[in-house]
C-alpha cells in the first residue's frame, strides 16, 4: 500500500519555537509568535496541498480554536486537501454530528476525515459540562459511533444506551463519501472501541517495538469483530540536508525550553488520566538527557507539549529510513508536524517525499507535477 502523509494546522498558534498545549499542558508554553488566523492557516494548508500531503489534522480542546469552524473556513482556500477534524463525541449529539459531517462533505467536495477524541482529562471535560469518568466516556463514544454509522448508512435509528438515547433519528441527505473515522487510545476500553468502530487506528510516536506491540493488540481485537483496520502514527519531524543540521535545530529548540516551564508542563501532564500521555512521559522522564530514544526518534518535544511528544530528526535519507521502518510494522499513514509548520512542511515535502517516491512508496495525490522535486528525484534514481 502506498504511504499517506498528513500535515497539521496549528490552531493554537505557531512559532519558531515549540508551542505547548494539550493533555494537561498550558497552551502557548514556549512561544506563539504567529496567531492562528485563517490567512496563516490557509497558507500552511495550501503549501501542504501543493507538496503532496493528503490531509491536515486540526486539534481539539480549550487551548486551540474550534476545529469544525476553522477547517470549514480554510477549506475555501484549498482544492484537494482533506481535513482531519478532531472532535469530542460528548460535546454534541450524534445526530447533529452526523448531519454536520454530511454538510461538510457536500460543501467541501468530500474532504472531511474525522478524528474522534474521547477526552483524557476529566477536569477539562467538566469545564464543557461532561462529568463522566474516563472509561464511561469511551463507552459513550462507542454508542455515539454506532448511531452515527447507522445514520450515514441511511437507516432510521432508535437506540437507548447507557449514555445516549435517540428515537427515530435519520438524515435527509447522506454524506458522500462517508467520512473515515480515525481513533486512538492506549487503554483496554479504548482498544475495544477502536476495534469495533475505527477505520484508522492512530498511535503517538513511540519506539518501533512499542508500536509493533500496539498494532498487534488492536489488530487482534479487530479480527475478533471480523474487521481489519489501517494504522497511522502521529509524529513531529525535523528533516534537513544533513543530520548535523537537523540535530542542531533540535538542540536549538531544546535550548529555548525554560526550566520552570518544563517543570510546570510536566507537573500538569503527570496528572493526566490518558494512558497514551503516561506512555509519552515515560519516554523522557522529564529530563534533558537521553532524549534520542531510538535512532532518529527524539522525545524532546514532550518536555513542553502534551499529546504527541516525539519527533523524527535527521537527514532526509535518515528520516525516510525511519518512515520505512514504521511502515514495515504496518503503519501506512503518517500525521506529521514541525515548528514552524509552514517552513517544516517544505523541508519534509521537498526533502523526504521525493526519496520515498523514487522507491515507489509514495506518489503525489494529484499525480505527476512536471519539473517538481518528485520528478527530479525519480529521474535521478
């Protein structure tokens, strides 16, 4: 299967330094020099589209702009790029969410993907009026997705579950195509919900051995339900012409991490209920030493940012090799980001993607672009 790459829209702001936020970390922890205006986000989206990224992830939470509204606006400035919209099922009714997705598909030309985020922090959930515990939030997500998928199939739905209830629910107009559901989670209940309802299971960027174990776990759960999932990974990236240049950039970012900020962020993240966040914290332990936890896999981002906390760092060739290593485990989709997001999209898109294209592992979604870096690399191979 050809590899698929997605980029990231920093709806909490962008910078030449790491911008914090997410999973118990305070937003804007280390700089927010470029506000998340529609104009700037559209600039990133257009660059990602031209370079060959299939879609762009937008986060969800109190620390960033609303993903639905932002992507609806940015979609008007792009033609092909899909939008991987993160949303939390507990904040909106399943019938309304199914309708919103159908509307987005019609107005965008079928460019919606859904990243279902159950919510790992009870404190933040309560601020939105959601007082369920973590496991019950996942069970509610299962009921939510059951209803939504039935509605998208054109059926009239009546369900009285432990957490959700609808009667005679139906959509007048169905989404075309039906949006694919991306879902992540490392706890036992999260794995079960993913196995039953997800199209793509997403993991944060752990070392390959841990990723392989997680893929095997979810694959086995899905098989018990007669289903087969695709797998994706969420990573930051620092790719340069030479390894020395890439690591110099990583060290520059690390030098900008104020010790008090690191302590504050780590204290907040330590209170997280997310199993995935716990696994991210275990990769670096809050210290600045030993951050290369696997060749070219750097855990430094997680010192000041919640959620995805690892980056692929190295020469274009080294980063391409690490991508191939994850692909050999079963990862077909890569959701990437970098600081700042506009410039890093070009570093990766012009440096790494042509190498993968030359090996037949990736092709531009829009087809051949005459004279572009992909064709130049292919001609030289």
